[in-house]
């Protein structure tokens, strides 16, 4: 299953993005998420990380906002 790109298709800096992906995936699994849900969460974390210059963190708020925006876009496209 392919996942859509999160954030811009032009990354600013990929430094630390892999760390953000692994951390988010592991945290989601340890919190009881399924493998596919954990992968979606990790995809958002990586998308946020690559949009920051240098090594940056991904906050809970940023992650929730990204996931919420994707869900809103998905539900509005289903209504069309």
C-alpha cells in the first residue's frame, strides 16, 4: 500500500528525518497502534522533519495537526 507524501514534495533538509520516523513508529507500536497505523504516524513525522532546516524535533502538536489535516482532506475528498 502506497502512502501519500506528507508535507511539500521538496524537502528542506533530510537530517534527522530517519530518526523521527523510527522514533514515531516505535512509540506508536508501543502505545498499541497496528503496524499500518504506526507507519502512517511515522510518515507524518518524517514529512514534518524534512521541512525543517537542520536537525529538528517533531512536536506532539505538529504531529496531531498534520494527521488532522490529512484526515480532513481525506474526508472532504470522499464527500465530493
